[in-house]
C-alpha cells in the first residue's frame, strides 16, 4: 500500500477529515493533500493550509535558543536567573505530592540547558495519571499559568507569567528528572529578554525570514486565521470524536497573543516546516547560508538523558531527548540505526528527520487522535517506502 492510499483510507473511514503529508529526500519533495479541513465541510486540504503546530513549536524554539547561544547572548550552562531574576532562590518540594510549604533548597541553579532538556525540575506529570491532583498541580492551575494544554490560553503577559510561576516551588531538583512542557514556556520568556525583543519578533527575524517561512508565526492575518482547520479529539466522557474548535476559535489566532507560547503557540504549513527540517538535516545550512553551526545541530539532535531519566520520562520506547525534540536511542523500524529525531503536536501533527537516510517526513492534521491511533507509525513506515 502506498502512503497516499493508506492516508486516503483513513480519511474515508472518518478518522480525520483531511491530511497534508510531505516526504522529502534531497530535491525530491512529494506533497499530498487529502480530504477537507472539517468533517462535512467542502474546503479542501491544500498544500498551503495552515495548521496549529502545538508542540512542534518546541524544536523551533530550541533552534532559536542555539542561535542566541552562538550570538553570545546566552550560555547553555548559565543560571536562568541572570535573565529571569524572579526565579532566583526557588526552592524544591520535599516530595512531589506534598504540601507547598514543605520544601528544601535547590542543590544548584536551573540552567538554560535544563530548560532545553526539560530537566528544570518542573513540568507535566504522567504518574499516577496525567497531572494528578497534587497540591503543586492545583496551585499552578489556580494562577492560571496554562502549563499543560495550550488551550484555553493563559491571560498573563510574559512578565506577570514568570512572576507568578516564581511563587511556586520546583517539583524536583534541577537536572534530576525529565518533566514535559514547562521548560520551553520559561525558555520563551528568557529568549525574549535576552534579545530585548518580543518572542515573535525574535523568531521572525532570526529564523522565519531567513528560511522563507512566510506562513509561520504566533498569529495570522484575519482571512488566513479563518481558514484554520477544525480541531477534533475523542473525549473520554463520551468516547466520541468531538469538535473542540470553540475552545480556541480561529479568530483568536488573528492577533498577537498576550503570551506567545514557546511550547505550543505556532501555526505553520507543510512547506514552511519542511524548510526548517531541511536546514537541520543539512546541519544548519539553508540555501548556501549557514544559520546554525554543525556543533549546535549535533547538540540538539543527540540524546541528553540518562538511561534512568529515559525510563521515567514516559517517552515512546526507544526514544531519548535532545534539545526540544525526541531522538531515537535504539534501532527502530523501519530504519536500522538510531538517531532519527523529531516530535509531535497534540493537535495531530508529526515530523521526523532521518539523517542516515536523508529523509524528512511531515504529516499535518488537526485531529489529536492521529498521534495514538497508529496513523503516525503507518505514516512513518510508508514514508520510507
């Protein structure tokens, strides 16, 4: 079965209304747009359809961080409190499920490296359940910081957001454990302060414009925002695939957000994200211009976690973590060698680079179930074909 046939069959079964896939090796770039942007709708998926990228924002932010490292504006090993003085002296919970007033001192400051590897000591918990009702989870929800799902958005601007976050203790010691999501929220605030510019401007000037990513950003012109596909997910209460678009309707994307989320805030297109992925696959070079050093790309795309941290991270089996993205650490079909890297987005987006095969794969839907239905594995396997 071809990739087109497999994805068409899933659309016809009603798993998602439509999908855009891009598979590239060298100059051979194949894009396929199947179905429509909404169930029952008549707007076809197109090559230039814009998607909410959700957590595929994270690797983009990591590249921006490495550009600022190479500029000398930040250092991976420096404490974050140089630029985020609000976080100086943060204490650590004595136990992760304990009361907020039972704390111990941090053994060392949180560094920028900790933010990029999600080892800052704070993030989404996946045991015994996703974000269990521990006091620290309830306290962060009450602030409201929007530390887990991107929607509904936090109403706080970056300065107020970091001030409130600083009132919380860390969940565990810096460097100890991989905890998802919060690190890149904090990193987004830090990069804006380091550059002296709003985060959206930093990404535009240092990354999107050089790569020609004209359809990527934290917001869209009103007419483009209105074209965003509907967002669906199976909700646990009913077990049915449900339209969740109203949680953050398209018009919300028609103006700059109060808090530009470095974890999940970008919209993009297949070709734009291909430009980003190809730059990494070419080890930092785009169109003959070097945007990032080979050493930075190597740091980003090499596993940084210990075996013990991988075991407790809740990542897919055989995966570790680099800077802002997952990296395979064991042979993983359909490729025999470790080292494939990339990430997912919770709205139903997926990207991988395989440096051994010179292969890029991008699949874009707006159905969250795409991530756990077996569709991503099928996409990846057939992309190699």
